């Protein structure tokens, strides 16, 4: 039986979607209690805007990998040069995660998102110009990717901070899954732009188009939400007990649920990076006659509705009275446990259609993490969710670099995909086991909350 409960921030959960106008009046009292929450009409504007923001974020991020072959041909790059350029992004991406989350916790994620998008739009549009500035194109492009990583590194921690500050507990799963679905759409958009622009107008047009679209999104956010329109919620107000301090960090880092969440997030992020990096090579080597657009688009297209279903399911279960920790662990079981069962079948004697179905199912189940560990940070530490999510994302990026590199070594040495997929499964089950044993959803960032068993 599901037990009714009180949420970790001390408020009773209420039933209803943030997009449902019929629950507006019923929850007016709660919104009045917390001025940080988005009003209903404002939430219905922000959610599709943020969805498109994550779409354009991933589109801008994927432009360089999509254009790498064409750029290498025009600038005489080797495979090592391509690796250096592409790797520059991740080093920059790791450095601003905590800073971006902390800034969002203090001044509001909306403003940080706007500044981030404006900056990465400029860098994206200016990238082709760097290719004409001299003979040291590898160094210049690596710097451009490093700056792109720095500027985009604040985006997801800012989303986590917004989710904690502006949305109540029973609606966070849908919000985060919607944002992650936007990232999958961004991958598809980058592929679609490549098919339309790359061969016809050259790789430079890809950067110009992506930079323009990102800049347009930033302008819309500034014009419609930030420029004296009153359409942004007030800056978050926190009590002195909630300030992000060394004492708070030390106290949080002593809590097993925090480390279980960080470790599980790092595991699922690193295995996702590995699949994203090596699946095209797996299909190309295993099924050389297959059409690339099929295996490069179908899995990510599947992840969009799957992520939305996972977010709706997690919110529905919480609003029906199921314990928050149970829901988070259930979603993570689908994301890391059930998906591994389908990955386990890939090294066998499978046909191309079967392999596409297996990969699509696995990727779709990975999206359920949006209602699991990805939103668990708002359960445990809503007052500093952005900064802690940034720390989680930083760990995931570093672990992803290691796992992608180790996978490449295994492929090169063993000439077999069995070891690579086995490594992914091992990492998944290890992270899932730690989260199932030590994971929780009790609030830990304020004195006394950790003693209330709400999870």
C-alpha cells in the first residue's frame, strides 16, 4: 500500500500538473506561501521555452562532432587532432558546473540561463571565423570547444536550481523529463541540419545556423521574461540556515544518501556518454550495409516520448501517495537495471532491426532517470540543488571521459564489443545497487529535516 506523506520541504503534496489550469485556484494558497514558485500562467510559458533551450543547447554541442569529418578534410586534421578538439569541450564543461549551480541558487536560474545562452550563441557563430585566423587551427578550435564547455556547463545545474526553487515536489519529474526530452530533440535537430546544410553550404553554415537559433532563443527570453515584464519570479530568498557554506557542504558530504545519489548519477551519465560515443561505430562495423540515419536517429527519437512518460509516471505515483524514495528508486531501476538487460543482448547474433530495437529500448529506459536520481537532488537539498547538481554533473563528465577512453582501448585491443557492453552493464548495476541500498529522499540541508522520515 502507498502511504500518504509530507514532502521533504514540509509542505503537503498536492495533485495536479503545473500545466493544468483547473488546479490553479485550488493551489493559490500554497503559491502565496512560497513566492518563489512560478504562478500557473508563468509556468505554462517557461516550460516550453526551457524545452527549446535544452534542444538548442544540445544542437550547438553536437555541431562540432557532426562537422568533424568535413572540418578535418578542409584543415588537414588527423584522428588525433579531431580527438583533441572534441575533448576540449568536456574539460571546460567540468569546470563551471558547481559555479553555475551556486549562482543560480543565489540570483535565480532564469538569469544564468540567459547569460549562458547568449555567450554560447556568440561562440558558436564565431567558430568558423577562428578557422581562418591562422595555421594553428587545432589549437584555436580546441579553445573554442573549451569555451563552449565552460559556457554550457552552467545550463543543467541552473535547470536543477529552477526545478527546486520554482516547482513543487510532485511536478519536478515531469519538468526534468521534459528538459531532457528537449536534449534528445536537439540531437535530432543537429542531424537534420547536417542533412540540409552540410553538403550544400559547407560546415561553416552549420555553426552560423546554430548560433543564430541560440541567439534568437536568448533574445526571446530577455524580451518576454526578463526585460521589465514581471514574468520572472522574484530572486530566491533563503534564510541564513540555507546559505551555501563550507559547514553545509561538510555536513552534506557526510550523508550516505548524498554520495549514493552522486555515484548513481555519475554511473548513468558515464554509460550514456559511452553509448552516445560508440554506438555509431558499433553499427557501422557490425552492419556495414545499414543506413546511418536509421541508427543515428531512431534511438534518440524514442527517448523523447519515453522520457515524458517516465516523468509523468513518477509525478503521478508521488501525487497518489507513494513514498518519494520508492518512486526515485523505481525510476532508477528502469533507467539502469532494465536498460542493461537489453544492452546485454547486443553482442549476440542479432539482426540489424533487432539491434536497433534493443538500443532504442535501452536508450528510452535511460530517460527514466529524469524521474529518478536526476531529480533526487531537489528532494535532498532544495536550498542548494543547483550547486550540488553541478557537482554531480562534474563527476559524471569526468567518469564519462574515463569510461569512453577505456571502451576505446577495449575495442582496439580485444576487437570485440562484448567487453565494452559488459563494462557498461557492470557500471550500471553497481550504481543502481548503491542507490537502492543507500538512496533516500529526506531533506538534508536544514537542521531537523533529516529526522523526518518522508521518504
